[in-house]
C-alpha cells in the first residue's frame, strides 16, 4: 500500500480510491480490504461493484460514479449514488437513498450536470431532504495546463455556494502531478493506486517514483520444442524466420494476452529468467508461443512473466496499440491471484 501512502503524503488530501473494473484488473475486494484503513472512501462504476465490496465487509463510503438506471431493490447503507444529470433527480428521490454525490460537467462532456444547472440541483436536494455528500468533476486533458486551469476555475465558480466542508475532488491520477490547487480537499486516484500514470517529461522529475506498479503476472511453460526455419507456428501464415527454441505458455487471449494485428512482428516481449524474449506467431485462446532461444534449459513448469520482472505495462500497451487501462482490465478469466503484504 505504499502507493496510497505516497499519494496521501504528496497531496495532503483525503483519498477516494477508485476500484472500478475489479480495481483495474487487480482484484477489487482484496485490495479494498487492504486499503480500507488508509483511504477515506472508495469509488466504483456501478451498483453491482458496490454491492460486492459491501458484502465483502467494506464499511467505508462507496461512491457510484455512474447514474442509477432504475430504482434499486434495496438501499445499501454505505453506498452513495451520483447525480449525473438533472433527469436523475426524480429517480434518486424515489430510490430511498438520503445522501448523494454531484458530478459536474466542466468540459469533458461525459457525465455530470452543466455548471448552470448546479443551483437547480442543490435546490432540489434541499427541498427533498437529500444530503449532498460530495461534488466532483473530471479533467479531460490534465497535462494541458490551460484547459486544466479553465476546468478548475469553472468547477470552483459553480460550486462556490456549496459549504466548504463538503468533500470535493477534481484530481484523478493524471492530476496528481499538477499544482496543489487541484487537490481541493480530496483526490480521486485510480490507476495511480496500481503504479501507473507517471508524470510526463514536462513535470518536475523529483515527483517521479511517487507510485510503483504492484502487479506481476506469470504463467507456466507447458511444452518446449525445437522449430526449424520455415516451419509453421500457430495459426495462419507465420513461419519461423530462424531456427528457434519455442516455449508454449498456458495462457492466451482468453486470459488477457491480446492477439497481434501482425503475427510477424516480434515487439511483444515477456521475461524469461530476466531475459526479454519475443512472442512469436499468433496468440491463441489458451496458448502463447515464445522464442526462448536466448535462454538455456527452459523447462516445462518454468514461470514466464507477462508483466513485471523487466516487462513494463506501458510498453506492452504501446506494442499492442492501446493504453495501460485496457491491458490491466483485460487480465481476468482464468488468471489466479496471490496477494502479498498488507496495509502496514
């Protein structure tokens, strides 16, 4: 939990820990249990995720970042829904919930009420015995100082009549390296909790190292074979460009190893005893092939790392033509998780 402690020390603000999408592929229940004593509250995308945390014993408040779509069958005590549109107010009144969050659209044009609708929402809440728990927004391009400042200014202006003790947050992971005026009285880190979204080159180098990736992914070798140049490997037209020793891994795209757009490329790397080796041929549903010719005596049962031990998640994402969010949230299905350490 060093990432949480470092973020807390750096921002000197309350932390709303975003654990949606199974904590970005890391396991929401286990990580929330571990983090509960270090954060002020949690945030998830939908009611099912909140219910799962609550059933697992999470007692801190759980914010719903998306609107309710229908009247819930029961009110979950520590779950707090969000007003994402003025049209949400009627349903929220009928829902039985007494506390709500307010999302403000300051420029991203995703979820949130318009700045000129905030007063109307506040009036509705007051007249219907609904208590405002928090108000927040989201920056669409945090590294761009001009747009970030404009959104912050809009947020402050439209929420100036809300009492100062109300929890307010606009700083998600990409904002943690902006100046402290963005921290308000709370921050809402998501992917930074798991060690990603590091500062850009334009940011103070001293702030690098604030967070470190917390997950490694390894899979076992299930077969080792010698392949001659010109022989086929996996599906399609791929043929070995050289003599090679190939290790078959017991994982494929059903486990989150993305298929290649071009099976002839060798830019997808894994770690074999600290040596980076390329995935060769096309990734299958249950099997991935790796050229381990540079490593001596690879055997069945050996662990090969898809993430960690020299394999960087951001580099995987770049090679796959996507972002780290898709890589991490794709790690599901049959992957077994083992958790080490605790909140101390």
